[in-house]
């Protein structure tokens, strides 16, 4: 397994992180009008207060293009300088072509490849990042945009409170570039557990309204389905040990980690995970309480806030861990690259 400190390994740094959130803010009080739930229950068990819903005409490529553009603005580069666009999504605009290609078209990116990675939605914050990082590490691409975008709310059953109270829509973009050896993304661990295949998945079936008329999501007879208790039990059983293994694999200890960012599945769950690790909650950050579970975009959106607030600085050791559908889970340790780590020498 590759060593984070291997002096022969090309560094892959995160030059910038962009983000985009739809304008519409949906409160728990609004959900009380359409779902069998209450604001008190949602806050007590999930910790979400508000979430963002995409407009009817907003699709995954719209959110993703805005996030990529934001990343380029933060890095001070032109979108047309991107060599490869990867989009992690489970809600593509169309089955084909790839949503990455739609994003490229909206930003005027031409003459370079683009493709999608479907790692089950929520795990994408790490899985898609690893794909992009390996392309940069290979030396074949100099600037890679890894976009995480989903319109989760468009695949809801409007009467299903198990997903309706948790999810929101959003997008983020990692902008990756070569960095000096030892800086940036470290050794990544990726795993999947097929025994949990139907714990969280998109179910294909005919559904009807109470009056017998056909019910459809924006994706037809496809509806998000999640067994919340199953996801929670999996996370509590597997994730703490996985984090310890990940940190050890990167030749560090938990005490060396400045910030741990988990998939934004549930505010309460994240705090329990920190407790299981024996770490104070101020060693993590969350945005699920404001934006809901934004699938693969949750982790990079938290990282963006951490950068903006100064929680992440050059040299910080940051752990990210994603988990979700397919009971896929992945993580990596990032030694945050300084501006001088990028450039011709890298």
C-alpha cells in the first residue's frame, strides 16, 4: 500500500474547493405541512433545521457547473484551463451523455475528457476524489476538476418522510493540481459491503397516490429508499475502527489530526462518532444542520467552510470519511498544501 510519506510519490494538492447551494431554503416547519413529522422530532433525532431544494428547472449539471466555476474563481484560473472533468453523481441529467460533459458545455470547456463516477452518491466525496487524484498523480493531467453534485430531492417520494426530512440539494468541486511530494492527498482506503446493498438505494417500482393515480418522481418510477437505522448501525459499527485504521495507514495518530470531516448524514450521528473515537466535537465541523444531507457534496462543502473560517491552514492534517449506499465507505488523510507547494516545480 502506498505510503503518504513516500519520497517517490507525486503530491496531489487541493488547489481550491468551490460550492453551490440552491436558493430555496426549506424549514422543518414547512415539512410539517406535507409529511407526518415535527420540527422537534427532526431536530432531536437528525439535527437538521433547514435544507436547500433545487428549483424545478435546476438539474445536477447546473449545480455542478456553478460549483466548478466557484472553484476556478477561488484559485484564480480559467475553467478552460481544466484538463479533465469528473462528476460524482447518482442523479445524472440523462442516462447518457455523462453529466460531466453537460457541465463542460455550460462552462465552455472544450477539447478535454469528462466522465461520471457513480459510487452510490454519499460515498462520492472520497471515492470520486480518489479517482481524480490518481489521474493527477499519473502525470497525465495537470488540473482536474472533481465535481460532486446531486439533486436528491428530485428522486423523492413526496410522502416518504425517511428521506424527505434528511436530504437537500447541493454541489461542490475539488480542483486538483500536482503538488510537492508529501503534500496533499495521502493514502486512501476504499471499501464496499454488498450485504448492505438495499440499506440505501434507488428503488424502481410503480407507486400510487391515495386516490390510485400514478405517482412519479422527477426520475419516473425511481424513488430514493433508505433504512435509516441500518445506515446508523453500520456507521457506528464500522466507521470508528475504519478511521483508526486509516490514520495508522498514513503513519499518524489521532492526536496528529487537526480536523475530521465525516459524510454529513446526520448531525447527531457525527457527534456520536466523535465520542466513539474519544475526540472532542470541536475537532470536527458540520453543515448538515443548515443544508441537510447533500450526498457526495457534503464533505467538500464542509472543507470549503473550514478553509473560509481558518480551521484549515497550510500543513493541517485533515481526515475525510464518506459512507453510504452499497455500504461503501472511504477515507483519506490530507496534509493541506500551501500555495508554494503548487507550481512548475511540483
